[in-house]
C-alpha cells in the first residue's frame, strides 16, 4: 500500500501545481483592479499607483506568482486587500463551518444513498421501487437553490419546526446546532445521495445476477447473507470511487447552499473576495478547495486499492 501511495503522490503534486498556476492566471484576467477598488472612485492616479506599489501589483506576474507560492510554503498567507485581517484567520473562521456542513451532508449521502441502493435492488414491492425511483429522479432534476427554498418553506415557514438559516456552534449548543445544520446538509446531500443510490443499486443487481450467487441461492443460503456478505462487498469498490467524486461536488455545492441558508462558511468568504477583487483571499481559498479535493481523491484511491488488491498490483 505504501508503494502504491508513493506512485500516486507525483500526479497529485502536479495537479496542485497546475491548479495554482491556473488560479493565479485566471484571477488576473478578471476585469477590475483591487487598487482602484481600495482607493475609491474619487482617488487620484497617484494614490492608486501608491496602493499598487504597496500591494506588489506592479511586479511582473511571474514574480507575484513565485512570491505567492513561497508564502504558501512558509505558511504566511499575508493580509487581505479589501476584507481586512489576515487571510489565514479569515479562511480558518470559515473552514470550520464549511467542514461541518460538508461532513453532515456526506453522512446524509452515505445513509440515504445506501438505503436507496439496497431497497431499490432488493425490495419486492413495486411501490417501494417506484417511490425510490421518483425520489432519486426528483433529487437529480431539482437544483439545490430550488430544493433549498422548498425545504425552508416547508419546514421553517409552514411547519415551523426548523430554523430557516444561520448557524450555531456545536460546542455552544449541540441540540440547537443540529437543528440549524439539518436543512442545509439535507439540501446539499440530496443530488449526491441520488447518484450514489442509483450506482449502488446497479452494482448490487449485477452482483446478484452472478452465477455463484444463483448457485448459493439454490443451495438455500439466506438472501440477507448473500446481500451483506457477497453482493454488497462486490459492489463497493466502484461506489467508493463515486463517493470520493461526490465529496468534491459537495465542497463545490456548499458555496451555493451557504448563500441560501446564510451559513457563514467559505462560500460567503469567496463571494466577498470576488466582489472586492481581493486576490489573496480568493486564490488561497480556491487552491485550498483544490487541495482538499486532491486529498479526498487520493484517499479514495487508497480505499479502492485496499478493497480490490488487483489495483495495487496494476
């Protein structure tokens, strides 16, 4: 397993390097000048030039890129241009909230996706299979900004059982924090749970159609034992890969869901940074999300290799 990890590390580092260069370049192509935004509409050209010099925006792009990478390697992210404060503090404040939301959504994805997959593949009731098919289709067809509004209207306005938005820290009040977390996590998880459920359903059905499963069934082996000891483990390796990909989608979708439910995470910070042309905040934040996605994919590959030893040997 260690040698497999060492073989995968160079490609992961190459992806991070390419992503850092693309992020840095694309942000510089966005219309607008952070120095002009900071100086205000009535500032003189001399004032704008002084701000550009102080921020290092007059240096060649390659020099700015090298300085940024050096700052990342030393852990000194520097100050924010427009939002104020240190970039590391701003990202640290939002990272906890986004991580909390993503992990809760991931839990929903695993629970709901597993239930959809197993029931869809093994239930003998036509009504249950139809209900699961309709639910997964609706979860995939309805975008999060629509499902989020519907969840707020139903549970916060009509029923009045859950808060419509905001966040409470778990350490302050765990029961209240769970109430604030439930709706955004469910909204974020529904599309990925539907994808996982359909994928798992197909995998279980293929496994149950294998000859050795039919032979075991004819020999009188209990269906539950066949499902949990043979069919489900056989369907897991590709599902693990899909789950890793969906984790990256959860991170990306969290930006939109945070805006719907006023969740104070990295999504709101990214929105503020883009609006104010705050290069240090946005580029550090985007690279962090890419790094998290790369690490998740690397861990996914390791789990896949653990479940299927043939991958390690290849």
